[in-house]
C-alpha cells in the first residue's frame, strides 16, 4: 500500500514551486509583457530539473533553470512555434486530437530539455 503513495511526499514542494513560478511570471507580465514572457521561458524547465535533482531547494532550482535557459530562449520560442499546427488540429477536432497531441508535445518538451541540459553541462565542464 505504501508503494502507491510514495510520490505524494513531494506534492507540497511541487505545488510551492509551481505557485512561485506563477507568481513571478504574473509579476513580470504585470510590469511589461516581454519580461513576463522571458520569465515563462526561464522557468519552463523547472519541473524537469526538479525530477532529476530533488535534493535542490526551490531557489536553486529556479537559478539553475535560468542558467540552463540562458541562450536557449530563442530555441524554445521556435520550438513552441513548431506546435502551432498541432494545436490548431486540436481546436479543429473539438479537443479530440489532444489524445495524441498532448503526450507528443510533452515528450517533445522532455527531449528538448534533455538536449539543452547536455549542451549546458558540456559547455560548463571545459
């Protein structure tokens, strides 16, 4: 029975991380639109970093996310633009295509994170 609930011990930390990201992003968007978008891109990989580094505190996760995304924001923007037609397909099928497009986009984002993480660590080892 304990195996079923083993991952729920992290739920409070995950909730705090995501709420903090939303508050920071909302603050950035209320100042100006562009800083808010930059903050969204900076913190977009925090869930992936947390999954690999559960020992890090929240502030360290946010800082590491900003460091990894430094120089990769344009890549992420172009990557997200590549999904426009897929999301139009979802809208045109009244949401039915999300059964395929949702997992496809999430796996694509995980692969994107994996690639930029490897580039970041390779460039910082030198």
